[in-house]
């Protein structure tokens, strides 16, 4: 948690998982499985000593990446991160 009370989860070296198909993002062979595992590991570390969040929450996704030709659109990235973190 930072000084503002926000919970900050940083994942270096991975793009966020993107929503886009019915197959579970944790399934073997899913192209975003490594991204999901990296995000869940980072979230687990940050939340290890916190109570579960209750009530409305917001999400601010900041992506810093080199120029990449095949990056998913913002809606799919937000949806993918939201799906992974919903539980």
C-alpha cells in the first residue's frame, strides 16, 4: 500500500493478461498463462497481510512497454486484469 492508501501491484517484465477467448487463462497452453501467474504472484505478495477488500473499488492500469506491434486494446487488458483479480 502506498501513502495514499492505494494498493499498488507492480509486475515487471510482463504485459497484463488480456481478455479475449473462452479458454481459462490459467489453462496449459494459454498464451497469457505466464502473465496471469506473474500478476497473481505479485497480488498475493501485496495482499498477504491485508484483509479482503470490501465494497466498491477502482482500478488504474498503467502500462509502460517498448513499442510493440501486437498489444491488445485497453478494454481487453482491463478486462483480463479484472478477471484475474476478481477472486
